[in-house]
């Protein structure tokens, strides 16, 4: 096989990061682990709301990796002196993990590995495409881990204490359960049989903080556990780190859905780590999450095609299994932080198989919403992400929502402005944060409440949401911009269909769901606190 003809793996092309400088070649003895993702046994069905959800065994037998393909990768590993790290879920996750020296990885995958220096962090990288023997390339959809650059940023922002010219900012803040009340989330719902998975690419949490935070809110302390992926750890450091993201996600999700289990999937901030965390969560048969909340992402232009396709396919798998994925749409407006004067959207929010969550500014008077507009604090304060994908075509559920041929972002929105943000506790420090990072766990909490009220997993929600007309469950946001795009009646590329109206949305969904599946049970979870 080492002498067989090699071909380029489609979509694997890499370029160096802007501003990166090669330090030198990677140490040939350095140990490298890669995730080889295999193709499905048969093509996945198109995105749709599934009334009946597959079991993991059914999925593995129908769409999982074929045993013959797994054996081909084992043979490939032997030929190139690579070790197969047996995980036991290769067929289900379609992923075979290989380990070996950098020198053997270079030979196996036809790449040259170098060490790069970059202002945002050094990394091991490659340029060009991955090369594989033809018979191996025919069964592989992606190879991840050769390049370990950071691919995502957390989408949360601390409140600024000063505005333009040093003027003091007039603002207010909310506990997450207060935001849930403003959005009319149902209360008194027992969701102790459900679990929210939270993907984190850095940071950590302290159990004492979680205990103190929920005691102060007068809410039962949620059971929280860590699931460690690709040698990552729950590693809290200080309140200025990614700990802020981790704690925001836990505190918001568990405060609006008291009693829900939380499983935090820690992974390295690489395309390999992100993908492995998502597929691990989707196929976790111990913790059985019914919702996955993701508050990390990066502009589509910074991802390889193979990475976006692989993650989108896992999101599509989630829909078959009855799992909803909520994703923050980004905090840098219509540019998504790219400085080329073009519009960009954030991935994985741009995947057509996730619920993309945009941001609003929310003010309240007397326990009711007084005004809700697009979140946009300007260049320094951030703005909700939103716009149109260049990687994914318009899905069927968005036909008729807007002109154009590509996926529009976001789908829904919620309070995200740091100036009307959320009270959090991080590493013993109390402060106020916002960002679309808060909206993904907020909607994840609402979804477990809706699952319980409706007696079923809602799973892929988007096709059910788009036919709902405001104000029958969604509050249309019609004021504000995120830069290039403006809010207006109906769907728009700032706040999507609008913000949730909890109990009204449950009523609308109940009317839209097929009656024969209404009594299907929600799954039991198995989560214990660390």
C-alpha cells in the first residue's frame, strides 16, 4: 500500500494563518494523534424533522462505518507503522484514532509538518492537501489532527463599564431565570430525566462556584459532570479566561431548566477536538444528552471544507437520533471579525442542521419586556452575528423565508447584549456577561422544558419553527442592524425568526406535531455530579 498511487483528499486543503511564521520542521519523533473519519454506509437523508428517532444500534447498522472500511484503516496503519487506538465506538462514530511519530504521519498522509509562530498562539501546521492511497481515500471523509491550530473562539463578552468618550454606561442585568420568566418559559417542570451536553474548547468550572451560584438563586444545584475528549481536562484558571464561557453555559442552561443534568465535553481547541467532542456527545449512550449547546465558533473562511462537512454530517446524525443542537451565531456582527470588508457567518452556526442563535438587547419594566432590538454595541462592544453562508445552500425549511440560495443565519435569537446581560459567578468573581454564547444554553434549557411538556424529544427543530408566524410563539424583532443587515418583519439576518415566547411556542408546536408520536417518552439520563 505505501507504493500505491496517492490522491488528494477532497476538501482537506490548508493554508498558513495570516501572520504566521514558520519556526522550523516538526520534531520527527513527536507523537501525533489523528482522527480518521470514514464515510457513512449510505447517504444520510435530507434535513427534516423526524417524528421517529433511531436508536444508536439502528444508526450504527444503517449509517455507521462499514466493518470492511474500518479494517482498511487498520491495514493502512500497519503499513505506515501507526498504532490504532481502540475506542470501541469506531463504527458508531465512524472514527478511527491513529497514533504515531510525526515522521510516520508525514509519510502516511503525504504532508509536511512544520511549527508555526502566530500572535494568537503557536501551532503545528501543514499546507496543501492530505494525500492518501486511492483505496483509502475512497472510504475516508476527513483526517483531523495533523494541523492543531485553534479554530474557534468563545462567543461571550463581559460588560463594559464605560461607553464612548468615557461616559458611564447605563445598564441593567438579569439572573438567567429572570430572562426565562420574561420569555415566558414554563416553570415547575421536572426535567431531571434529561441532560444538556455542553461543548467546551477550553477553560473549566469549579464545583464550589456552581454550588454557591445556585444556592444564591434559590435553585437546586444541578448535577454536572465532565467528559474528557482527546486528552483535554476541566482546568479552571481565572475569571478572565475561557472559564467565563464554561460557567456562563452551565449557569444559564441549568437556571432556566432547574434539575436538568449537565454533561460538559472538554476538548482541545482544534478541528479534531471540536469534531470529536460533538460526535462523542451525540453518540454518548451513558449520559444520553437530548440537547447539545455550543458557544464556540469561527468564520467559515477559517475552516477547511472537510471539517465543515464532517461536523455538519454529525449534526445531521443528531437529527436522526432526536438530539437538538443550539449554536451561538457569533459576537462580531456581519463581518464575523474578518477584516476584508466582506460579510461572513460563523461556523458551526451556519450548519443547516443546527439551531443558530442570534442576539438581542432586552429591556424590561415591571417583569415584562419593554423593548427588544438587535444587539449592536458598535465595534468595541460587539454585535450579533448573522448573514449568509458561502458553504451551505439554503435548506428546504428556509425556502420562502428570504431571497437567495444559501443558508441564512441565525434561526432565532435571545438576550445577548452585555449591557442587559446575565449575572454570573466565575472563579469566585461575580460580574455581568453577554454574547450569543448566552443564547445557545438559554435555548437549550427551553428545549428540554418543551421536550418534557410535549412528552417527546423535539430533535431537529428548524422545520417546525419556520412555519410558525409571530406572535404565535416567536417575537419578531424589527429594529436594529448588525452592520450589513437590518431587522424587519419576518426572518432577517440579525435575529432570525425572533425571540422565544415559551408557553405560546409549546402550544404552537403541539399543534404542528403529528398526534401519533405525542406520547413518545423522553429518555432517562445518567448524570452524577463530579
